[in-house]
C-alpha cells in the first residue's frame, strides 16, 4: 500500500489520479500509464493552491493534537519530559517493553505455526471427496470464523484455569484462540489456493495414478501454500495484532506491560504511544514483505501468487480474497467493453457453497465469444455428481445440457482440440481468468505463467 | 441445554448483544462517513491530502484494535480528558465507538478503493469529457458505482466490526457480551461450556443474516458491464 502511495505522489496529479492504480501492476507500468490528460496551466495552479491549503489543514490538525496534548482541560501537560522520560528510559525497555514484546512474539509464532497446521488439515478436509469429513471441517471452520476471538480467549482462559493450568492459562488461551480463528482463515486460504490452481495439475496427478488425497497432499496443497504465502504473512500481521487481545485476559504481552509501566508512573498515554509505535513498525514491515514476496515466488507454483488483495482479510476472512480479486480483475484501464461473465460473490462468513469452485474462474472463457458461458473448467464427473441430487448451485448444468455443450463446443473449435471429456483446452490458452485477460497490463503480465495478470 | 436456559433466564444476554449491536451500528455509521472522506482524499488530485490519507490508513491498519481501545480509555479519557458525556458509562460507550470507528474507517476506505477498481476508466473519462469536476466525477459517477462494487468487502468489514465490538471491553464498556460472558463464567464455572455456547451461537446467528444479505446485495447491486 505504501508503495502505491509513493507512486501516487509521482503519478499524474489530475483528478481521480489514484483511482486506477492497480496494486498488482508493476510500479513502472503505473507511471507509464497516463490515465488522464495532463492538467493545463490553470488546473495545475489550482491543484498547487489546494495542495498548499491541504498542507495547512493537515498541519493544523497535527498542531491541534499537540495542543490538546499540551493543554488537556484540568490536566497536566502531556508533552512534558517528566512523563515521557520513564516511558523511554533504558529500564522501561529492559524490564517492560522487551519482555512484553518477547511474550507477544512467542504467542504469535506459536499461533501462526499452529494455525498453519490447523489450516492445512481442515483445508484438506474441506476438499476431500468424503462427505462427512467435508461437513465436519466446514462446520468447524465456519464456527471458528464466526465467533469473536476475544470470546474464545476468555473461554479457554477460564477453562484452562479451571483445569488447573495456573501459570500458562492466559498464554495457552491466547495461542489456542488464535490458532482456531486464524487456522480457519488459513483453511480457507488453502481451499481457495487449491481452487485457483489450473485443473491440469490435479488431472496430471490422477493420471499418474495418485489417489485424490495423495494428489491434494503432494501436488495441489504445496503449490497452493506457496501461492498463498503472501496472504499468510498478512495473516501473521493479524495474529500479531490479535495477541494484543491477550492483555484483556491478563496475558503479559507488550500492551499489558506498557499498561503496567504506565500505571506505575501515571503516564499510560506515553507508554501506550511507545507500544503503538513498536506494534506499528513490526506490522508495517511484515505488510511490506507480504507485498514484495509474490515476485519472488511465482516461479515455484502454477497458481497465481499475488500479494494479499487487501488488508481486511486482516480483520476478516479469506472470502475477501476472492471478492476483491474479482473487484480488481475487472479493471479495464484502456476502457472498452468488458467481457460478459457472471459476477457472483462467493462466500462470506455465512454462506459457503461450492459455487466458488465452479464459477470464479472460467477457464474456457473465450474472449472472441464472450456470450459463451460454457465452463470447461471441471471434468464431467464434477457436473454429473452435482446434478444428481444436492442443492442447485451456480454453474451447474444438467447432463443433457452438458453433452450438448460439449458437442457444440467441439464443433465451433473445429474438433482441433481433442481433449478429454468436457474440457476443451482453450482455458489453458486464453488464461486463467477471462476478465483479467482484457484488462491485463503490460508489465505485470510477464510474471504470470498463463499470461493473465492478477 | 437446561443449563443454557437457566443461564438465559438469569442474565440479560439479549441486552448485552443489543449493546454490541448498537456499538456496531454507530461505528458503522461513523466509519462509513470517515471512510468515504478518506477514500475521496486518496483519489483526489491534491498530493498533500493523498499523503495524509494513506498515512492515516497505514497507521490504523497496522495497529491492534486493543491498543486503540486502551488508548481511548487510558490516554484519551484519563490523561487527555476527552469527554463525551458526564456519566462514566455513556462516556466509555462513546469512546469505544470512537475507537472502533477510527479503526474500521480504514478498512471501509480500503474496501471502497477496491470497489473503485471495478469502475472502468471510461466512466471517469466520460465524466471529465462532459466537463464534470472532481467532486462531480467522484460523487456522481465513480463513488456510486464503487459502492455497488464493494458491497462484499464492506459486508465483511461489517461482520468484522460486529466481532470487534467485543473489544469494547478493553475500553470499560461493562454491559457488552464479552464482559457479561466473563461474569457469567465467574459465577457459573461448572457450566462454562454452556455459557460459551450461548454467546458463540448468538454471534453465529447474528453473522449469518449479514453474510446472506451481503451476498444477495452484492449480486443484486453489482453493475453488470
């Protein structure tokens, strides 16, 4: 995000300049992409004038904050060195901040490792063909995503204390709660990561004689994990931020330690500021890493590695990833008509259908024939299975329709592509995502193996 | 089950949930307003405002909500003497809403930005060629479509906000769910699982309709292009 904002500052200053900054685009591409006409001399003067006004307003805002710090009604000057000194002294660092930070990091590391394990297990569970396992994993994951982490923490804290863990109750409560919540998020990341792989991977694995489970474990999930690594680092930021909740259940993390220090010298405001800066720096660095990482990882997976689309995944769930992927893939920087394709929203905390598997990537989408809604992504068996009972879902077609479509498609393609049942290979040629093809940028494309940018 | 019913009759669980819903609604309102202002600043042609908005977003995005809430209590109230009301309880209530709004507005801003990405460039170009200025382009053309395109992330932000409203406990809002749960567990340690399930199921029940509504709305409102 910061990289974008830096770019924004350099970019064309005309109106709505920041709008079409595509986060996945190479910075150079952004700069070269002049979105609007250069503003003329008058517009430039006006912008410069407003810029000065803006600077003044912003400075006035900060000045007001400082003034409020210095003169709280009936209070003492919060900027005085008397109050800041104990918050910044060497003792404060050695006895409060650093142990607190260590505790925070300890809980975060343990929690992220645990949530990886949890996430991979339940992610695979949700992808298995066995109905009962899928059901159980879905219920567990959905439940863990819906319940506020703080409630988990209080529950486990009291539960563990009741079971006789006196010392580590708060610590383990923090870790377990974070594992449950973030693990369920990771499970969704794994699931959507596997969903984003080209189907050929699975087909190849099956053709080599692997069982579906073996294919998941050896072929699909590892690639999905690499593809989702940036999003997982964002998740690490979430974990780190959420450990601060531990202070509510008396876990002595950074926040709790700074509160303790603050209550000793009556300068909680100052100590909290220091703690806030520490939190900010760590989270910010991690966010930066997760933004830079995709470029380095792309060659290790056929999935599309991308930086996490947006931080709300932070506070929420990976369904955001899909939703916002879709939001960004719709961009058409050069304007023009968009290809027609249904714009479903797949997944929220509440609704989990299998529709994401079917419709969020339509491999067979042909830009030359945008009205063709035939989905060649999934093998016949998938459709067959869905159409024989079970709820109706987007992308489902009956057997007859399917056969007809296959025949029709084979004809239109001149029978040149003799692929296996029901999957014409146009998908792998036109790219992953129909929408992104037309909107793809020069510059960011090259990183993606299928020529489609995300 | 029996334990749950007795507990429900003993404690005002619904009232606690109502407090959380109120916190959520107020914060949603304020963070929506602030989020729109932020996103307008971020897309404006004025560099200083853009820089301020992105700094603001980065700052709150990388800040734990708990520390914001504790700051609202110990920093803003105790030391800076910010007061919304003379009574303690409503004062804490509004401080918590302030903290939640500040934190959430950043995510509203980011959701809207992702929505703005769904608006084709041609729309803004057409608006400009019609002679519309920045506010007209943003307010009449781009933002309305952006809102329709960002229903899904906004809904997710709302769900997160509802869950985050439990953190108001860190700001001494004593009537909300997590505090009540703590109290209930203290007095009914034997039926701790029942207590937890009451609240957990309560949240599941609250969140499912929001998710359904979001999905439906985002499919209904999405601009078909």
